[in-house]
C-alpha cells in the first residue's frame, strides 16, 4: 500500500488526541466530593452529565483500542482493505476515520 507513512502519521496523531480525551474524561468521571450546598436539581444535572461523560469515555477508550490495532496492522499485506468485504478502502477515508477498517458500504450496514 502506498502512503503508508502518511497513514501511520495520521493514526499516531489520532492516538495522541484520543489519549488526551481519555485522560480528560477520566478526570471528569471522578467521584464528586460530597457537597451539601448542591441542590437536588443540580445534583440530577451532575448525574446526567456524568453518564454522558462516562459514555464518551467508553467511546474514546474503544477508539483508542481500535487505533492501536490498526497501527499494529499497518505493515500487513491486506492493510487498507475492508475487514468485511475485502475491497480496498480509499485513502481519503482511512485518513479521515483511521479507526474504521470498513469501506463506506459495510460501515453503513454494521
Ligand atoms: Zn466493505
């Protein structure tokens, strides 16, 4: 596959970015200090926000995991091919979403 270095660079950038997100989300998910001043409504808000943050954290962790797998496979012969149908994934798509190792068609069906 051509442009391997470009792709590697792109994936490494994305890994760094995602690692920072994970750290940030983990920070936000830390248990609150008990705070008597907080009202019932804002406590509900805090709980809602927390589940949103936890969902984002899980997503970011998953993405990071996938990116590492993709990076490890970059030297494989079949790198850049859709995991489902085996068609080549266009370079542009790999650069935009390196964590998705599926072509547009298969991605839609998953
Ligand atoms: Zn496919």
